[in-house]
C-alpha cells in the first residue's frame, strides 16, 4: 500500500522536476506564472498524499496553505501585477536556453548524487524525493541567475521556495506547524513587499529590467 | 515574565508606532520603547545571571550565556540608535528627504526589526530562528529603500533577492537538520529544538549533517556578509538611512553569525571532525582579505565602513572556526566591541554626512573644525575599529591573533596583510576628513553625540577591564562553542 | 623570595608616578586653551615627575626584580608589571630625558600652534605614561596596550599642526608603519605564549612574560618569534627598510615631541628587542646576531649618508637618528653573536656599549632637537638654506648645541665617544669566534662603523656650521631671532649636562649598566675590569684590562683645559691681546652678500658625489640662457621606490582585482552564491 | 716622579721640535727642488712674528672663531703627548688609547672646520667642506691601521702596541705592510700635503687647509700654524712608533734617554726627508680624486686587517 503511494509521490516529484525544467526553458512571463501555479498544485497534491499516508494531520494544513498561497494567491497577485505594470512580453535570458538546460541536467545529476547516501538512510516512503527537492532548488537558483527581469527572478525565487517546501513535506513529513506557519507568513509578507517594490522600481525606471539596477558597484 | 517583556515591548512598539509613527513625538516614543526594551533586557540578564540558563514556554525559548549577552547588547544598541535617530531623522525630514508616512514606516519597522532580532536570539527552535532571520530581512528591506532614490531602490532590491535566496538555502539546511534529527528525536519530540539537538548531537547522521551545515553556512553566511556572499551588504549599508546602517552592521550581522555558531556547535558534535571549523576559517579569512582590499578604493564613507564590517565579521568567523576557549572568547568579545564601535562610527558618520550633504569622503574635510565632537568621535571610533588599544577591539584581536599564531600559523600572514591594508585604507581616508581645514560653517544643530561617546567609553572599558560577570558569560559561552 | 616592604616601594612609586603623569595630562582638559596654566604649571609638574621617575629607577638598578599586578586588563590576565634592571635603566633614561624636555616644553609652548595646549599636554603626558608602562609591562597584553597607546599618543602629537597636508601625511605614514609593526610584535608574542596548541588547556595567564621565559621553543619557532619581534620593533626604531616614516614624522612634530620620539621612544623599541631576544628567548642562534648586525650596519651607513645631504635641519637629525639606531643594533647583533657562542663577557661588553649609547643618544639627540625648536621659534625656518649666523643672536642655544654636536659626532671627551669607543673595543675582541666567516666579516663591520662615525662628524659640522655660523642667508632670519627663554634654557642645560657627565664618568655609568648585563647575560664587564678600576683609580675606563685598552676622559679634559688656559695666559702675558675689526677677505670682489655663502646642498655636494649610488637623485640644471636660472636637486630614498611603491601598487592591484567581485549585476552575485554552494557541497561530499 | 717628568719633557720636546720638523721638511724640499733653503728655524720666526702682530678680525666673527685656535692647539699638544716617543710608560698613556687619539684628531678637525665656516665667506666654507671630505675617509682609515696593530698586540693602548711590536722577533707582518702604506697615505692627506693638498699654495681653488684659516691672523694664526706643525710631528712619531718602534725606551728611566732621544731625532730626520721626497715626486691631484685616494687607503687598511686574520692568526 505504502509503496503504491510512494510511487505516486515519486511521480509527483518527477512532475515537480519537470516543471522546474519547463520554467527554466520558458521565455514568456505568463506561461511562467502558469507553470509556477502548476508546480504549486503538484506540491499541494504531494503534501496531501503524504499527509494521508503518514497520518500527520498538520500536513493537511500545510497542503491547504500551499493551495491558498501558491496556487491561488501568489499567481493571482502576479497576474495582477503584470497586468498593472503591463509587462507581458518575452523574457530575455542571459544565457541561451539550450545551454541553461544542459547545465540544469548536470545539476540534477549532481544533486541526485549528493542525495543518494542520504536517501538510503531515509525511513520514509519517499526516499528519492530529497534529491529531487534539491535539484528543484538548484534549478530555481539557476533560473534566477539567468533571468534579467525582475518578475521572472521573483518567480524563480518562489519556485525555489516550492522546492524547499517539497523537501520539508515529502522528505521529512513536514516541519513543526509553528515553523510552517512562520515560513508561510514570511513568504506572504515577502510577496507583498515585492509587489511594493515592483511599483517603486517601475516608478523610478519605467521598466522592470533589472539591468537598470546595476549602478551600485566598484569601479 | 522578564523574558516576555523583552519580546513583547518591541512587538507592541512596532504595532503602536505603525499607528502613531507619523506624529510629532514619534521619535520620542521610539526611544521610549527602546529604553523599555533595554530595561527589560537588563532585567532579564540579571535574572539569568542569578538563576542560570533557562528554558521557557515548552522549551521553545532558551536563554544561555551565549545569547543573553547578545540580547543585552542588541537592546543597548537599539536604544542608543533610537536616541541617535531622533535628531537625525528629524533633520532628514526637514531637508525634505523623508515624508511623514515614511517616518511612520521607519519607526514601526525599527521596532519590528528589534523584535525579530530578539526573537532570533532567544528562540530555541531552529525553524523559528529561520523565520525570525527572514523576518529581519523583510523589516529592513523597506528601511533600506526608505529614501526611494534610484540607488536605494537598487540596494534594497539586491538586499532582498540575495538575502532571500541565501536564507532559502538556510531553510533547506534546516530541513536537512530536521531530517537528521527526526531519526533520533522522533517526529514531535522537538526535533528542531536546539537544546534537544545539542543533547543528542553525537548521534546525528554525519552525512546529512555535513550537507545541512553547508546549506546553513551559505544561508546564514549570506546575512553575515561572508565573502563571496557579501555583495548585498555594502549597497544596503550605504544607501539606507544611517540609523539603519548602524543596526544592520551592529546587530543583524551579529545575529546571523550567532545562528551560524549555533549550527556549528551541532555540526561539530555530529561530524566528529573539524569540517565546520575549517569551512568557517576559510570563509573568515577570505572575507578579511577581500574586504580589506575593497576598502582602499572606496569613495563613499558608509560603503567603506560596510566593507569594514565584512572584514570584522570575517575575523569573528575565523575565530569561531578556530575554536578553543581563547579564540571563542576573543570572537565573542569581538562581536560585542565591533557592534558597539561600528554603530558609534555610523552615528558619527551620520552627523558628518548630514552636515556635508554628501557621503563622498573627498568632500568631507576638517570635521574637527566644524564640530570637534563629531570629529573626535569619528576619529576615535575609527582608531578603535582599526584595533588600536586601549580600545576593546584590540583586546579581541589580540586574543584571536595570538591564538591563530599558535593554532593556525599559516593564516597569520594573510591576517597581517589584511589588517595592514585595512589600516592603510581606512585611516588614510578618515584622517583628512577629520583633520585639516574646512570651509563649511559650524554645525547649526547640536549633534546627538552621547550615544557615540557612550559606546566608545564602553569599548574603551572593555579594552582595559572586562567586568567579571561579563567575562564569566564569555567564558561559558566560549566553552559552549568549543 | 619574599619581598619586603622596602623592596616593593620602587615599583609602587613608579606606578604612582605614571598615574601622576596621567592626572597631569587630564588636568589639561580643565582649561585646554589656558596657555599659562598648561605651560607654567602642568609641564613643570610633568618634569618633576620625570625627575622622580629617574630617581626611583636609579634606585631600583641592581635591586631584585619587583612585580606588581594592576586590577585591569583581560580576565585572567590583569596587567602584570615588573621592574628589573633592564626596565630600570630605560626608565632612568625616560625620566631624565622627560625632565629636560618637559621643562623645555613649558617654555616652548606658544599660542595658536595647532592643537589646543591642554589637549596637547594630555597627549604628551599620555605619551610619557605609556612609554613608562611599556618599560614596566610584564605580560603581552599590557605591553601591547602600552605600546600602541604610545604610538597613538605620539601620532596625535606629530599631527598637532594638522592643517598642513604634509604633516598629516607624515603622521599617517608613521601610524601605519607603527601599526603593522605592532601586529608583528603581537604575532611574535603569539609564538612565545606558552600554550601548547590546539586541545591543550589554555588560559590567558599564558601571556605573562614569566611564562614565556619558562617555555622552551624549537629553533624554527624561536627564530620566527625573533624575526617577527625584530620586524615589529625595527619598524618602531626606524631600522632599514622600515625607516621611511622617521624622517617624515620627526620634522613634522613640534620640537619637544621630536626630541621625545627620537631620544626616548626609539629606545623603547631597543628595549623591546632586548627583552625578547635576551630575556624571553634567552638562547640566541648565531645567525640572529649576524642578521641584526648586518641590518644595523646598513641602517647606520644609510642614516649617515642620507643625513649628510639633507637641507632641512630636523630631517637631518632624523636621519642621524636612523644612523644611531643602526649603531645600537650593531651592538645588539654583536652581543647576540657572542652570547650564542657562549662568550658572555664579550657579549656583556657589546651590550654595555649599546646601552651606553642608548643613554647618550637620548641625551644628545634630545638636546639637538630642542635646539632646532628654539631656532624654529626664533626664525620660523627649518630650511638650512636660509639659516645661518645664529650664534650671534642666540649664543646660549648655539653653545649648548655645540656640546650636542660634539657628543653626537662621537668626539672626546663627551659621551658619544665613550660608547663608540666601547663598541669598537667589542669589535676588536672578536677574532676569537669559532666561526671563520663571521671572523672575517667582523673587521669589515668595524670599518663600516668607523666610517659611519666619521660621517657623523661631517654631518654634525654641517648642521652646526650652517645653522649657527656664518651669516644669516636670509635677511629676515636675523631680524627676529632671539635667544631661548630661561625655561627653555634650563631644559637645554639639563640635557647638555647629561651629555657632559655621561662623557666624563664612564666608570660610574658602566658600574650601573653592569646590573643590566648581569640580569640579561649573567656576566658584566665592571667586575672583570674591577681590579683595574678599583686599585688604580676610578676614573680609568678599562673594560677588559688596562693593558688592552683604557680611556680617562676626566684626565683628558683636564689636560685640554690646562693647555688652553696655559696657552691663553702665556700668549697674553708675553705678547698682547690686541684686536682689530675689519671686513672679511672678499678676494677682491666687493659685492659679496650673505647669500653667496656655501649652502647646505653645497656643503654636502662632495658626499653626494662619493655616495651617488645610494641616492635617487633628480637634478634640474639651468642653462646659461635661462632668464631666472633655477638649480634644483632632489635626493630621494631608493627604498621608497624599491619597496614601498611596489607594495602600494600591489595592494592597489589587489583592490582592482577584488573590485571585479562587485560589478553590480545581481545575476553574477547570485552566481557567486550558487557556485559557493555547489563547490562546498562538492567538497563536503568528495 | 720620573715618569711625570718624562711626560713633561715629552710635551716640551714636542712643542719645541714640531716647528723644527716643519722647517726641516721645507729645507729638504727646497734642496730636492734645487732651491736655496730657508733656515731650519724659519717656522719659529714666523710664529713669533705672528704673535707680535695685531689680530685682524672679521666683523661677524663669533666667539667660537676666537676660541677655536686654543682648542686646536691644546688638542694637538695632547695628541703629541700621548704618542710614546721617549718612553712607553707615560702617566698620560692610559688616558687615551689609539682610538681616543683618532678622536682627538677628529676633535681638532671639527673645530678648525667650524672656525673656517664661522665668517661665512666662500673660501672658509669651501675649505671646511674639503677638510671634512678628507677627514671622513682618513679617520676610519687611520682607525683601521690602529686596529691592525691592535690585533697583533691584542691591545689598543699605544704603549702596549709599541712594546709588543718592538719586541717581536723579526717576523714579517704582511698586514703591517698594508697598514704602513695606508698610514702613509692618510698622513699625507691629514697634514695637508701633496698630493691631496699643497701647504704652499694660495690659489683658492685648490686650497684645503689654507682656505679654512684664511681669515686668521696674528696670535690665532700663530697657534694654528703651531698646531699644524704639532700635528705633523704627532703623525710622524706615530708612524715611527707603529712601524719603526725600535729605540723607544721602555719604562721611565732618564738613562734611556741617551738612546731614545738620538734615535728619535734620526728617525724624524729620515722621515722628514722621505716626506719631502714624496712631495717632490708627486703632483697634486684634483680634489675629486682625493676620495679615491683616501678610499684606497681605507681599503688597504681594511685589507691589512683581513690579511692579519687570514695569514697570521693561524699560527
């Protein structure tokens, strides 16, 4: 029974990774937001399943928070933002996409290797998820590095949060509730602040291209 | 009770000032709340001194020699900063750089920041520690961009993204830590409580712990400003209002380093090797050397002292990485004196830049003529931060360097070089600012120099005489860190 | 050994006197702008305290070492103080010099010169107190605190007149080199501290000198400690190649401060070297001695050669200080070499010569710097190119300066000659060394010392003759010139008297110095020369035996005085004392002016030619068609270009390199974090 | 008592003989140059004449200028007393050894140079500068010569040196040969002789000694001339003591004067003749060759010491 659910979770994990890759390769902002939403949904599903399998009730709450925050609220905010700021055009990347993908594959291999000895220790059904979570985090990191606009960068940041959350729920069956609430609160507040920022930046620079934000440096 | 006041007052202050922070007396309220926090913190400290380490609220909070002195220090610097910011922000307001609304934001966020710092220090839960650190970033990010100038927005953006990403790594580290602890402590057995972890650290899985420590180090290290994770730091310090620079440099870095040290204690216990120490020494040394070289090309005074903070954090990290009672003692002392001195310097710098209307050092000249107190405050603060006795920074550097000579002699040439370069750069720039002729008229308003000289007096005292109970804390904390 | 109350008195007195200095300094803050209060009350009080320090220290010479612990410092490491003969002799030097310099300073203070007088008095007295503490400190922390306080207070004194960019720059260079030296000393103490390394129980108490003394070190670490100490103390003393701050800082400072720095502060560095190499390490390797000897010789020659070509009177004296420091290090090097070969008596001879020279240099260099102070006040001019003929308006200063010049040039019967004589004697005994290379090197070194001494004569003639003799090279100089006031004179006379007394009673001085060499080496020269000294007469200086070498300055002086008196009497008695005044011989060219006198540059021109490779010369020669012909010669230090500028460039290069880390692009910053993470993960798992 | 008398006698002898020695050298030189010679006592006549004349002092001469001749004279008298000529057991012997002797010469040099610069004319300064140039190389060279002798005799006391050297078996000390050449060169330079200086010239551009004392007249000049003669006498005796010590009586016995005095006179006469010979045979060199000349002397003296250490200590 457990192995069956385990397989589902692994499947979802694979989906998460796939979505990460998709985000890495995606040029359009709107699609990025949608992919992010999908990632949130996968996360929510996997959390719920883990909660079901392990009987950890607080994980249902986590799933709920995920649903609310990452599937509904944040994408909504983002959609609203890009409407308000009128930025729907394509995202330019700093490194071309095939190269990024290649680096991404290397990263996945690297994180799987890292996680391998740990996964073997895991008593949970979801032994391989830690590697996937790590890969997701690193891929999101890579995405942040390669994007030159503010919104995709933020989406990358949130996607990283997803990877972390996935690690927390599936690999360890969730952190203590207080912590999860705190994390959720931080993410929320962070988003609000980001929103404020976007407007401020937009107001100042007439653009959300972060290449404008390269004045402070050593010369 | 003593404890909850310490957390409650700033939280309450944050909320109250969010409502009335725009009124004419807001700055006084801000100072009042800070004063109350300080009193509560002193009260708590006395309590802990008398009764020993304590676990509170179902073990969720923990007070031991390591954090209680940081609590006291944080409350003190918070209070003096609020004193300094009272005239400072008022003048900024008069100059039209700030609106009333932003003053409200400032006052409220200042208190919230104090709250997050104190929370991060006192919590026993590694998860809450993370939450508090993240919250500290969030509260200050809007303060950094308070002026809404191009540069301050850029700085705040970088601060937000870099620290956010960094702290995300720390979260991953925390998850890994939990992953390792869960095996030993069970799911609900407080597997994230530091005291519990500390008790069983020897049995934690080394493989996981090593990975966890790397993530935690990179994560919290970003907030400490360790090279090469430091890039947000100079921007944020230089572009934010000066009181914010003072608390960032004097408090936030300390608290982040505190988090790293907590993690190091666990990693040391689990790994049975000096891996954590070696990593910290490496980061510390790299920070010291690179920051020292950064110093020489600075034009902006606050930016320069921001790099100096990186350098000093590097020294402390190096000391903690080296370990041993003397080095750890030196590290703790250095944390204390650095935050006192650096915030004092920022206070003096604040007045100087406000007067000159620029942060460019080339345009600030002959401060000693414009205002002898500001001039001497900046001069003495600079000398103190450069490790000139009889100031306390020297005492800690003395302990750290001599211990390094004994334990890690390979590192000493780098330290010697870095300290030399740092001295040449900082002193070479500050000297003509303080001395020499000036064409500027005398300061029209009286600068709030009391905080500066109180800090410097404390630093001076620590160089010549460390009160026995303080020394005892340090010693116990140092034993703890190992 | 139980210490009786009587024995404890000296160090307690000294602590009280140091505190008194501090209190006097702080009192200056009460009325920082009140010149007469600061000048006529505080400084004379400071001088009295200095005198008391000298007396107490004199009393403590040869007594059992006394210790005291102050309730301050680091936890487990309160300030340990200790007074032994080595400390005492340097305290004696400090006190005696401070007495003269303070009383001079009380007359020297003027309105409106830089820092407010009260503040300056605070800095000055902290300077004195910290020097005393350096000499008394018995643990690394107390030593370093005092050491850096000394540097800091003297830095503020140097930059008293901080409005001039040159002075600021000099102060900056001074403090920078002092600080780097201090870190180096600190690291040396780090090596010396007795804790056994990681894992061993550590306590701050390991930093006391007594623990360091008791700890053995292997050759490598002992050499490391010695090297670091030499670097650190050498930087303070102005040893090559860390000397560049000295000729900048000494001229920049007010003259009493220059006198203090040159006369006393440099000696604290010598004290430090002695303390570390003879007391804390106490088993020197032979090559330490040779290295110190070589560095000392290089500094001595360098200082002499450069002081010869200076055209600023205080710079000239500053370079002369480098020369004398070099000679002191030669003495230390010889002593170390002898000690490493177990020749303790000879080591004691070299050390005695060195210590004697410390006292002498303190006396005559302070005297000369104070004289330049008076000249400066009288004329507002430091450039030798404009001075001249000052013996007429200021005879007191001139004649006292002449004493200093004769002492400084190492001429009998004043004090400079005695120490030079002892040093040369030490050289003459070297051929017994078991190491043939050193044996061969020693005569060459002796030749270099002799050459240095002769050059010192050249320099001193130049200094005195250009400043005081001839005619004023600028009209304005002679108009305002006036002799020093009585307080200034008192200070000068005190120091000049020290020069004379140290020169005339060497046996007495050596008897006292013997306590020091006995403390450090367990051997002395007084006892071996004892028979000669006691049975024949106590005027006869004969360090080894009267057959080998001897010198009687008093007889010497009496002889000269007698001949001078007799000649004068006979000439007047048998002939006459008639005298006519007329114009000087103008070689048939009646339009001569005072500006046609030989200049300072002209006087040193032959040396500039002889030692050309030593200098970095830039010369602008006018052509015959120039409307306003201008001759300019700039003499610079090669070390500046060989060592300092490359270091500065390297650090600039480093700064440019690290600046690439901060290019403003957030992606790149993220990449750093990312790479750091990946690399660390790789390392940890690898 | 004897020794004190002897000491006094030595001083008187030095004062008396010094001008004669100068006269003798001048005579020899005149003969060698085929000129008719001035009387032997000509220097005396000059000194006495100068004593009788008024002093003509420049307007801005200082007290230093007036007192310097006395100091210089006293220093030279002292030097001449210390060098053992008639006996090695002199009461003033221990007062100053070889190093102190160099010190005395240096003291006199410093005073004369200062006096030369006191008036502030170009010549005085020029002379003083050149004198110091000569001195700073000659002084260490002289010291090194003494060191070689001291290394042989294990003493810097002049009396001991003379006794040791006089008592040696006829061992050839190669080091002393080097030292001898160096000493000769130094003596020429120090006594203002050709090839470094020319005692008879009054051409300003080439003068050293004469330029310094250009402003002196009357009794001051007399004392300086006398001091110069004393200096030459002291140097000659020194050379004799170091390199031809035979005949200098040991101990303070008047009886030994019977040998000591004649041998001294004979040696001085020969020495004076040789000096005149050297002066006649050589030409004065440019002033900037002087450092080279003296540098050579210095090097030779140092070589002498090294040779001593290399060849002679092994035995």
